[in-house]
C-alpha cells in the first residue's frame, strides 16, 4: 500500500534534458552578436529581456525566441541583419524538434514505479511543445494524468489536486526546481522530492527548505526514488 | 431536465472578439512592409509562413508574431530594419494585453444558461494568453470546466470527454469554426451549434454539414441558443 494516492513528476530536467538546449541556444545567440558585445553581456541582457517579457509571453521556446529577437534588435541598435534574425527563428525551430533525451535511470524508475502507483506528469510551458515532447519521450503510457500549466504556483497546483480530488497529504511531487516543484507543494501540505539538475535557470532559483522540514526530501538522482518510497511506507 | 450533461463553448470569436485583432495586426504589418510589397501580397505570404510554421509553433499570438517576423525578413531579403522588427514584437504584446470584448448577447446568454446546466469552455492557443483572456472576460465563474487544447481534433475532444466521463450523445458544443468546433463533435456523435463570426481565418474554413445532419444546428447569434435548447428538450 502506497502512502501516496498520486506520485507526480515534473518533466523538463526531471525526466528529460531541457535546460541544456537553452544553454546551447544562448551560446549560439551570443556568437551571433559577438561582433557587437561580449557573451557575458549578451547573456545578462537576454535574461533582462526574458524577465521583462515573462508577463506577456510566459514560458517556453516561442517566448525565448521572441526575447532573443528583441534583445538582438535592442542591443545592436537595430543593426542586426535579417539573416541573423532568421537564424534565431531557425534556432527556435531546432529546439522545438530536438530529440527528447531522457535523464539517466528515468526509463527504468518510471516503469518500476507505475506498478502499484498512480503517476502524474505536471509540466509548464508551451502546450504544443510539451505535448510533443511527452509523446516523443516514450513515457506517456506510464502517466495516468498529464497536466500542462502556464505557471506552477500554489494556486495552480491546488486546482490540479481539486480536479482529481487528491488530498495534498497523499500527494508526492518530484522535480528539479525548488521554486516551481517543491516549495508550493510543501506549502499545500504535500510531500516533495527535490532532485537538482546540472544547471538551474536563474528564474527558478530559490532557497532550499530546512533538511528536516516535514515532507521534504533531497535525492541525487531518480534511481534513489524507489528506495525512498519503500522507507517511507514502513 | 437538460438533454445535455455538458454544454461547451468555444471562446475566441464565439464568446469574445479575437479574429479582428489579427486582421488589424495584419493590416499594420502590411503597412510596415508597404515600401516593399502590396498589402494583398504580404497577406498571402504571411498565410504561407503561418501554414508552414503551424507544426512548429502551433496557434496563438506568439506563433503569429514569429511568422510575421519570418515573413518580413524573407520578403524584404533581409532589408527589414531592426526598428520595424521591434514594431512587430510590440504589436504582439499589444494583442496579448488587448481588452477582451465580449460578443453581443454573450454575457446574458451564458448567465442564463448556467442555471440548470453544466457549462464548459474549450479553447485552443497559447496557454497563458487564453487563461489571461478567460480571467479578464469576467465569465470564468460560469464555467465548471475549462480546457485549453493545443489543437481541436476528434482525438483531443475524445480525451476531454473521457476525462470527465461525458458521453458524446449528451454533449453539446457551440462555436464559430466548422473545422475545430463542429465537425469533430458531430463525428463523435455529439451535437454542435455553429454560430458564424464576421470573418473566418482561412485555416478554419471547412464545408458545412448538410442542414439535416443529426445533431447539427446553425444559429445567427448566441441569443438564439436558449430557445433552441428549449425546443430540443421538448
């Protein structure tokens, strides 16, 4: 008997690689602007533009592409060429069709946990892009529920739990973002397993809860999850 | 007693104006390129780009903005200025924050139908943009279920019906797009009310069902809906 009614997973950088595509795209973007500015400076300006545009464009590759274009126009004082703008759009299309690379141990862990547990996938970003990645990941059959949100906040999680009549105390969320996957769930009284990824987007940085906070667990990788669940169920 | 368990509404151009913002944006976009090409020619090229990009970018304002930029770069042979590219991005931001203008009779019809019926809203496009419009419309309290889809196909409707255990025979959909709102529902065995809007985006054009097709109804405006329902329930 599981002590959780539903075990939910974040997707990007929890089940499959995502941030590394953004890091690579940013490097190519900085290269494009290298005749005008230093890479570090381009990265900072791009982050400023993304932050300012979040309210308009939200998360995802299309928002990222529009912010790159805006940054390029602004900080070359309009001298960026049409050809280079097209390169940014092509970069976005590449990102949208890039291979979905599962993180290590994900396939075997998920296929093990699906036995005896109801699994949910909760991600945020562009609807079409996320649906396409879920399909291409080969994991969709394991998830009984799939939720794509525009933002991961206490309120948006609350709506998901309500929709499926799940009580927070019997809900476990696993993810790589303290801000989006862990803290809102703990606030609601649920449990959360934090598995840090190799890099964290600056918008997702937050302070970790105390190690002894009720319901909070830190793991190095997803392969340790079944053992943690077994321990909790004793 | 209603003969429908759920009455679902499309949102854009069924509950509130949408296409007119795109038409206006296209006119301003054509104006931006007027030194290079005629407006009709720009419209055709933009539609080509949008069609080609649908698979990558899906529906919504961000996809539209990226297609405008790509069209501008391509058909000015890269001569479009950075200032004009920025104007296109600003146009997108304006669209995303434009007032939500309800269609005539919508407010009173929805508030009338909510009595004794379970209402659903089913729309497609950008998640954040659609959520924001629903919120700003002032109508969200009337809808027990809200579904934002990346595409409106037979399969995506089927998933929605399954999620809420609704049988198609007791499901009614109301919308302005034959292709997205009407035909898939009729195929599933549900009922559908087609209320044409003043303009139809070329991607949404489709042949109307025969007037006597089972479950298909054509109305001029939403104010006629309560009378139709009353007739059907007799």
